[in-house]
C-alpha cells in the first residue's frame, strides 16, 4: 500500500525538523570553533586547508584510475 497524505506530510515535517536541528548543530560547532580560534590565536588559513583537500582528492583520483585499468 502507498502512504497516506497525512503520513507524507508528517514525514516531511519530521524531515524538515531534523534538517533544521542538524543545521543548528553545525552552526553551533562552527561558532565554537571560531571562538576557540580567536581565544587561542590558532587559525588555519583557508587556502592551506583547500590545498590539503585538493592533494587528498588528487591522490584518491589517481588510486581510482589505477584500479579501473
């Protein structure tokens, strides 16, 4: 059987509430991290983080290319 309209609406509302909760937790973690960085003066430049992530992605792509040969 398919779901009823009320079940669909309830599921949608619950999913929306969960998304907002997760987003609020994400923002709270970011604000705590920002405050800690300000307190300690320990920052990591965004360009440094992006470069490290790019290197990891490049390595993963090379490994994937080797596996697919």
